[in-house]
């Protein structure tokens, strides 16, 4: 059951002794795993409070806190240009099994609006550089926090196992299943250098101001894996000229050998996100999510196979 904003504000006062709460409001970022509120103190500074609703979420919150501290140091030493939420304190929940609520500084800026981007220099190019900065981070930064690490073949096998589980449900259109199997079995696609990835990037995770990416939030799914995962949302949603600008700036900032199939895997990752949504519904026995997932897969099948742009690579 969601906790009241006042209860979470009280936890913030415990987590940061001397914090004088002036106002509190529930954040739209609350979900099935976390209660989230925004607290304003007497000086006008805003703080984010996240409280886990499940034990597993509490463990993930602790792991993310360690990573955020490391990313904060990376920003302070100019390893990355964007900032991240800074954990400043934690308070135990009334039920010890639920873990601890964590209080963070708020990252400045407003969420990115992809539709407002324009090709060329400015925010669009800055976004490409920020994505490259994530992927240029040393993998030890993730490894030291005990977060997942995969080499290219391990990650390909992980994707294949996800697809096999989906096929077993009988809910994936056969033409989609065949397409994904061929792409996963094409080993030339999967010769990439594993990188630090955010793992859950989208417009709401990227905070911008003017022509700059000011911060990146929600690092709960960070890992060392396929950098294509962080580009999947752009391949799915960005106009071609916007994507071209982003990728030009991205490639100029990366030091690795060019990855010929980076966007191919990103496109695959964007499609498999629909499969993961369906499988979430299957695991939780949620009929509404299952129906939604099946509908989205049917729409994707129509887009890919019943149009002039059919690409079965």
C-alpha cells in the first residue's frame, strides 16, 4: 500500500538530520516498486525521497546508491559532463525487511522532449555526446558495485533465452519470432565491446536545460552489456535527421572501433522491449498487460511485414 507523502517526508528528516521540511508532494515517478516524493526544505532546495515497496526493490535501491556515488565522482572529475542524483542520507523503514528509504539531491533541468529536438549542433549533438560518455565509463565502476556484467556472447545467449521463453507461450506472431531468431543467430551482429549502459533510457531519464544535458536519472538497471540497449528508444522514436545528428556526435566521442551493427541491435532491442512487456504480464498473471503486449506485437508485425518497408535482415 502506498505510503503517505507526509510519512515519506518524515523519513527524509530522519535520513538528513536538521532537514527542515517546508512542503512535500508525490512524484509522478512512483510505481509498483517505489513510493517517490519531492520534498522542499525551508531554503527552497528540493530533495527526492524514494522508498521501496518490496524487499527486492530495496536491495536494488542500495546497489543504485553506490553506483550514483561513483557517478557523482565521475562528474566532479569531468569524466562525464552530466550530473546524477546524489544520495545524501537513508532511513530504515518501519518494517526492516523493506529496506531503507533514500534521499537524493534533485538533478536540475526538465525532462527531454524528443519532438522538440532539431538536427545539427546544440542539444541534439550534446545528447549524442552524453550517451557516448556513459559508454566510455570504465566497466570497473559497475563491477565494483556488484552489478551485472556480460560479454557479447553471454548477452546474445541471454536474449535468445528471452525469445525462447516468449515463443513457449504461443503468444508471439511466428513471423516476428522467425525474424528475431535470424537476427540473434547472425553472430556477425554480436561482435561488440561491452560497455557501461544505463539500461532504461528514455526521455524522462534525461534532464536538459538550454543546449545541455544537465543530468541523467534512474540508474537501477545499469550494467556492463550491449551499448545498443541505450539507443533502442531513439531508433524506435527519433526522426531520421535527429538520429543522424545524435549518432554523428556519439561516434566522434567514442574511442572504440566503429560497431557496424550497433543500430541493427538497437532496433532489435526496441522490438524485444515489447516481448519483455508481454512476458511481464505472463509472469504476474496480469491479463490486461498480456492483452496490451499481444496488441503491440500484432501492430509491430503489421508494420514490419505488411508494408513496403519490410526488412527481414
